[in-house]
C-alpha cells in the first residue's frame, strides 16, 4: 500500500514538473492587453470592393478581409480592432526580443466615417481609455489598399506609443523565417526578429500570409491570450499585409 502511495505521489510530482514550466516559464517581456468595445456608426458599415475579387467589410462584429467570399483574416469578433498603448519598450542587449512596459491600454474604439476611393478604403474614428484616472482619446485611421495580390492595411493611432491589433484566432499559426521561427507558434508570445521584413511574418490555416510592420520598430505576436492573435507594434503607425489565396472551409463530414 505504501509503495502505491509513493508511486502515485511521484507521478503527480512529475506531472507538475512537466506542467509548471508551461505556466511559470521565462518572462518573454510581452504584455497581454484586452480589447474593449467597438462602436461603428451606420454610415461606416458595409463592404468595400477593392478589385480583383478582394473585399474589406466592417460591421459591429469587426473587420473582415476576403477574396471571392473566402476569408483571409478577421479582427477579433465583437471587440475593438485596435488598442492604443501608452508605455515604453526596451530592446534586449543581444538584439533578441525586448521588454514592454505598458502604463495604459486604450481599447474602446468608435469608428465614425468611411471614405472610399479607387482601390482604397479609409475608416476614421477614435480609440479611448483611462490613463491615470483621466479619459484619453487618440484619433485613429484604418486605411486599406490593394497592391497587386496583397491587401495592405495601415493603422494609425495619433499620440499612442504603440498599437495592438487583435486578430480573430485561427489554428496552425506558423512563423515565417527570419521574422519568426518556422514552427507552430501556439499558446506563446513571440518577438519578431529585429529588422525582418514587413511582408511575411506568419501564416495560418486560412491559407494567407500575414506581414507585420514597420520593419524598423519592435514587433511581437502574442498567442498566449485565449481566442486571439494579438499583433504588437511599437509605433503610432502599424501595417499588416495579407497575401495569398485563401482556402475554402472543408465541408463537415456526416
């Protein structure tokens, strides 16, 4: 009986040792932030055709990028598509990674207007939140244009130190070297390699490639949060590029 108790205790300890590092692992220096409420004025809602079958839509659920009705990417469902960050970031001494000091995150987004020109759509509004007990508001611009076979998005939050773009989660998020390791990035935050290009950062099950920029600022991809792929860019302007043919969803098997 004693032997069984000892064996059982040892098995539990071994299980804890295997589990604890995943929970209390090394600090990556990347801070998870939460999106807030999204409000979209009726005049800013709808679908814009960019050309060659590419479309970008904004409704109360968020942004959706598509080609020929196949999804390329979506922002987090029902939450703000951009978060303004107040704080600082320091680079690691060896150039690998860094450390974020987030003093405040502004996550309430109000999209007020939409302007459409040839091959381009621009949404404007504001992102707001509490900073040291006072309400702070940054003007935002979400501009989307078609460049060949890529959809290029430029997001600006005037006055913010950084921007987080919460994308709706999809499985099989795999890094693209040299920006990120060529492996499944699941459930972890990752720093993008300094100086890596802004056109190819990761791929996912949707079949499209996502590029994160600008290339000359600290960037990170946070998959540690539940249900989101958060893109961190330490600049008041962030870009992300969608390239590739999206995959059709497989029909359910009976």
